[in-house]
């Protein structure tokens, strides 16, 4: 692929060329390599002709593009979303002489039907052979897709979407070939117009890593509250056949519009989402560079019991150290109750910033108390902004704004996003990566992901704090990130 285009993110994954959507088949192999497959149209920059593209990484940031892993059997079929498992005990019988066999479980989409198929790889996930007994599940529906398979005790468990009925099915299998329907979860949370890409995952608690609970995620499209696509999640209990949410509240996994169809790595509380939205993904201007769509940053997930709001999924940025430059590009500061700094970036680059905020307990917080960041350019006057309101109404609110960019005009490409918290933030991290901006509040308790399309590279990074009470401290630093595609 040609990664020289000015909108190409530097640390987020993008396909070599063509169109990408959902992450698929995510797994960490026994040799320490992370495998990312993805919905892929290699022949055009719009969705269609779905294959499974493939890339591998030692650290989830430096990716090597691999040959396409799964091909549709004919011109009218598509290999839709699905997952992969490590069949180290050879339950499937595909791997008599090895413990590193990989099985992919996916939807084969045809003009009349969506059936579930499997394919196996004896070379560690690089090439796959479709099972001769496919399909493994066919219920005669054309709205039945996106199997995600996990190991539970002595069997395999699959979550799968009956998309237009707002039902998530759970199936079980001893061998990945014979599947039995076990239970359904229906009409949970926000319905949108369809349910897609369910995941079921065991996630550790932040404060006690020996304890864990289950999280079901369900993506909805169209019909997200902000329009188009978004993912929601439900913490709960799973007994191998039935999932019971702790409560029925809908919790969105992102306050932006560009984080969909997220998938967890097999047997790991690590996830990646598709950083786009079906409302405008087929129109975004990166097509002029020959590609469309990026993945979100990788995230390490854990659960937190917040008391008041119940269980919350915390999506922490996965260890960034492999791409972190050596020195802060701003003067690292500890006392920035009322401060500002700006820096011109080596152009065009990706940056990471980290603000840790301490406000004295019982201090009165002024209405104008805030933290803001801007990335801009003088020549065209474009900018992308974000920030946090500590005081006033609404207090404790993170926001993002992509309105002052000129590279893409679409009525559904809305400008501003925000989310409120019960208590003020103590940490705000962000990654600005050319056509993608992500903010992580309080280590990932609140996450915002936003694609941005300036007409030229934004090269000045600035931050400002205002009006924080006497005695407040903000430890602020920012780093240039390594260009993983250089
Ligand atoms: C979600 C989705 C899935 C489907 C895939 C097709 O974005 O619509 O439901 O399997 O994309 O590319």
C-alpha cells in the first residue's frame, strides 16, 4: 500500500488500498503475534465485494499487511463479519498434528441468504480452507449474521445477531461444526434499526484483577442516537448458555459518531473498533488517496463499579510505549491552573497528549473553568478542537468539534459531540492522528472518536487551561508519535 497520503493516520490501522469496515477474527497467536482481519473490498473504495483482509502486529501499532485471508466463492457472495478461535485441543478435528490451529467463523452473505460458515488454517492464520461441510448454521434467514465465538468451559459459545428482529442468539458447539441454539437475548438497550456484530467477553474488574464479569456488546445501525452506527454494551453474567445483564440500561461505548462494530480479541479483554459510520463512510474524501476507513486505537478493557451509575466499561488506550517519542514536545508542566502553550509540529505527524488534573477538594469551581486543545493551521484557517468544562452548566463535560474543517461536506457529517460525567475528570488523554482524533477521559471511562477531514495538514497544536481554582494542578505533556508506516 501507499501510505504517503496526507490523511493517512500514522498509528491507527488503515488498509493498503480499497475499502475497509468491521474488524474480524481478532486473535493473539501462541507466538505473540496479534492478528487483525477486516471486512475488505480490495477492488473499490466503497463497501461491497466483501473479503477478509489481514494484517499482523507485534504490538497492535506496527502492522504488516498480509495477503487476503478469505475470498468470496463467487461474484454475488460476500464473506461478512465473524471471529476466529485458537483450537489448541483440536476439538474440530482439523488439526491432528498441531496445537496452533485457527478456525474462522463468519457469515456468507448471498443475495437470498445469510449462513454461517467456518474455515480452518493450519499455517497460523495466514491461509484458510473452507470446511467441506459448510454451512454450519442455516436458518433460512437473510438477516442472520456476525458470529463471535468464545470458549466457555468444555464447549464453544457463539453470539450472533438476528439483525432485524433485535435478537442476539447464543449457540453452543463441542467441535465448531455442530451448533445448538441455547438462548436468546432480545430488545435490550437501544434498538436502532438493526442489531449487528455482538460480542460476549469476560472482562476483569479494575480494582481486583482476579474478579471478572461478562460484557455483551451490540452494535446498532442505522438508528444510533447521533445518527447511523454506534456500539452499546451490557455488563452481566454468563453461565455458558444464557446471558443475564446486571440491568437493562443502554450504555454507549463512545460519545462520538465514529466507533462501530468493535470486536474483542479471542480470550483477551483487548478490543478494536471500526472508526467510521455507515452514514457517510462511502463518501469520505480519503478515496482520493485510494483508501477508506481506519480502525480505532487498540484498547485494554476493564470494568469498574461506579456505585451511582452501576458498572462501567473502561476502555484504556493499549500500551502506547512502542510508538511514543522520547521527549515531550511541550514543556512538561505541573502547575497550569491558568496556562497556555502552543507548538508547531513536524509536519504532518501524530501526537499524543496526557493531562492529569488535580483540583483541591471542596474548591469552588468557576463557571469558566476549562481545558481546551486545538490543532490548526494558519494558511486555511481550519481547526479541530476539543476540551472539558469543569464548571458552569453543563459541568464535567468533554466535547469535540470538527466543524472548522473544509475537506468534507455532508449533511450527516455533524460537527460537535459531548458527554457529561457525574464528577469532574482527573485525566484527559488524546491522540490526534491526521484524519482521526480520539479522547479518553479518566483512563477510558469516557471515549470519543471522531474522523476529521481538513483540506490541508493541521500543524499547530495548542492547549489552554482557564479559571481552575487556586491550588489546582494540571500535569500536561504531549509527544509526537512514531510514524508506523514510514
Ligand atoms: C456491520 C456489518 C455487518 C456485516 C458487515 C458487512 O458494519 O453490516 O453486520 O457482517 O458489516 O460488511
